């Protein structure tokens, strides 16, 4: 294949040459499962699903690792506030993410490791970094990366140390040598459950955010691998710190860095902290899952997607044009029986996809092919219509959008979306019931109002809350 990708570190488009011929390895930063999924979480899942599909279509055996961060400050704080075990809180939201990924047709990762399942890997890596002189122990339970010991720090994001903000963890009170040093391992905070800490040579504690991904990437992909991906917001400090600690340990780590743009509303990134998120519940209640996928697919992965009330309706109209042609043409000339995954694609489509995964240009080729196919149908040119149908389905298959894929058939697609929606709504209702039991009626009312805003009606009954659409 002749794929060229924009490498964040090189700040240029580079020819993709896999580390091992015939194989491709990808590490994608997955969810921190502290709250329900929203549209910002879904975009990287769709982007890297398309990359994975394109690499596989190019003949590569792809290994994709997407981690789950199932312990951090927010998970512990929110679990304590809800009166549940932190691991139960994390598992609940992990299930919600899994349901939404499935509804959107995301191919499950080759491996999906949880941070808490790789504590020994982290301890081993931290010891290696200390041995090489790039980390040190603070008070019992604290270990920090010595940023000033690593001259390459800042190379991923092209920043000098003097331009950077200090790390968030800890204060300069004799524990950290420099405000820029970041935590590899963290001592428990007062009041945190004993189950959220593990013994290490440096004292009991839990992992820092960054060391998790370095350890899991190494475990499943080796000391060096092809592509590290994630959202644009992860470049600093998360990915910068990942790279520094991994290379300081003597690992080659990622050879290419890919970052997708944000989903924005009125030009502002959607995030929970800003209170402007569009929940996965609302998305699946508002539009079919395939339309949501199309909406997240249509922009270039490095660009921002401006989400507005018209986004889903426009995506739905575009999808209807594509699916409608596939249906009409199939009725006229019959559906192709070839394996779409091995079907030759139009050169223009391939050129767009090979040019830094140029999906917008590739979709333009799809729509032009549909226009040509509709003209052929109107002119009773069955041969031309048949060719347009084959090309259209093969191109859409490469994007995970073939209208006749069983997951998008009306019955199967609706079932998948409804299953995912049910998981999300029932989880919200469980949180509402917990809030009511704790007499936190403001929180309970807020959940009900949020569901109502997504078109979901909640009715209380002696046997519990029931919900319906519309």
C-alpha cells in the first residue's frame, strides 16, 4: 500500500512503512471510565476504526490495542460520592462504552486491557526508569519522572521546558525536585479505599495516568510499535509524558503519532468540564447509529467537527441518498455476490484514502459514483448501474458503512442501537434511583431532565422507573 500519514512529532506527512512487513500495530488511548460516553469519546473510536479497516484492506495484519483506564482520581471521587466501590463504578461505565462502540460498528480491539490488570508491568517499567537515572522516589508511595534528566522532553509537542506549565501532581515541598516532574506512582490520598492501592518497592500506591499506557503498549505491542493514536487534547501532557518515560526506559515506543481533532459546539471543544457534552444516549435516541457514524466519519480526522442541531439531519439526508441508491440499484440489477473486502476500489477513492486518510475526498468519490449510478438507472443502462453499485458498496465497506452490512440492516441495526440505548438509559435510571435513595432530588431531577432533552420519557411506578422514546 502507498499510505501517507501526518505524524504529529515530525509535523509532516510521512510514508507509512510498518515496523514488521505485512503487519501493523496501533495503540489507541481509550476511555477513562469515570462517566457516561459522549460524542467526543466516539470520534477517536470511529477515526481509528477506519484506519484499522484501511490498513487491513491494504493487506496488513493489524493489531489494535485500546486500553481502559479504570482507576484515577475522578473515578475514586465519583464512586465515593455515589457510595459504591470504585471498581463497580468503573465497570458500569465500561459497559456503557462497550455498548456504544458496538452500536456504531466499531470493530472490537484485538486487546482491550484495563490499567488495574497491569500493575506488575508498571512496577517493572518504573524500576527500569529509575535504574537508568530518569526517575526518583519521593515520600513513601510517590515516584516521579525527572523531566530535566531527559533532554528530549517536549519533542512530541515541539515545546521547550521553559514554555510548559508545571505538572499537576503534587507541590514543591521537598517531595518533587522540580515542578515539571510528573508522577509515575502516587501514594494514596486520605480517605481513599485500601483496595485502590498496591504494594511496590517504593510504598503502597496507585499508578500515575501516563505510566499505564506505556506499560500496556509494551506488554501487547513490544518495545517499539507503529502508530500511537488519540485525541488532540492528549498530546500534552499525556502523550508527551508517555513518550518521555518510555524512551527514557530504553524503549523505541511509537514510530508515528496520530491525533484526531475535537468535536466542537460554537467553536468550543465538547467536554464534561465545560458542561457542553452531547451524550451517547441523546445521539442514539435522536438518530440511527449508522447516521451517527456517518456524521463522525465525514470530516477529515485532523479537523474539528462543528456539531449543531442540523448535523445529524444533514448526515441522515446524505446517508439516505447512499442507502437509497444501493437499494434501488439492487432491485434493478441484483446485489453483487463478490467479497467486498477484496474488491478493487476506484483509483480516485484510493488516492484520497492514501493521502492521510482523506475521508472527505473519498466520500466525494462515493457520492459522485452514486450520482453516476442514478443516471444509469434513469437511462436503463444496467451494466453501468451494476458497476456503480459494486463500487459504491465496496467504498462504503472500506469505511464501515456498507448499507447492506447486517449491522446496518433495519432490523439488526435498530436492534443494536436499541440495545446500546437501553444500556445507557438503564444506567442513568440506576443513578437516578441512587440519588433519590440518598434524597438528592436535585441530581435525580437533573438526570430526568437530561433524558427528556434526548426525547426519553421517564415514568415512575411502584416497581421502579420505566422509560420510552417520544
